[in-house]
C-alpha cells in the first residue's frame, strides 16, 4: 500500500506561480512512475506530467514550457512547479503513483485545489 498526501494548492492571480508537493509513504520502494493529474469542474481527469524513478519526464501539451515536475527519491516526494498560470489551469490537482512489480497498482492522493483568478 502507498499513501499520497498533496500540499501547496491555493489561489493565485494570472501569471503567478505555485509549487505542489506530494509525499508518499508506505511501500515506497515499489513506486516506479509518479505524476500529477488534474480535473476541472465538468471535465475528465487529465494528465499534467509524469516522472520515472530515473527522472524521465513527460508533459501534456498545456504543461510544456510552464510546468516542471521533479522528484526526490530519498524523500519519496514529487513536486510540480507551475509558472505563468492561467485561469484554465484552475482544477483539483491529484498526485498519482504506480507501484508494484508483477502487478502494478495505481494510487491517488486526495487532491489539492488550484484556483487561478483572471
């Protein structure tokens, strides 16, 4: 079992920045990929960015050039630095971790609200 706790959301003006953190606990040794997803009201949950244990990253088109995902394996924590925020970035942001060797299980955090005012 893996538990994920997010922090760092809040209200920011257009053009501002926020840094999200997600701390993992439990069977962290089995975690491979960690990432961030978001869900805006009335929309499906969508990928923002992912990062492997070795540091290989993947971004959605909307996140490229503005967001940076990073990971501290020693602290079992993944971060999302968000710059140049836009109102359309407003959503609940969820941390995700895939863990397991033969059977991969996907774990989710409780979510943190990010609101960008225009």
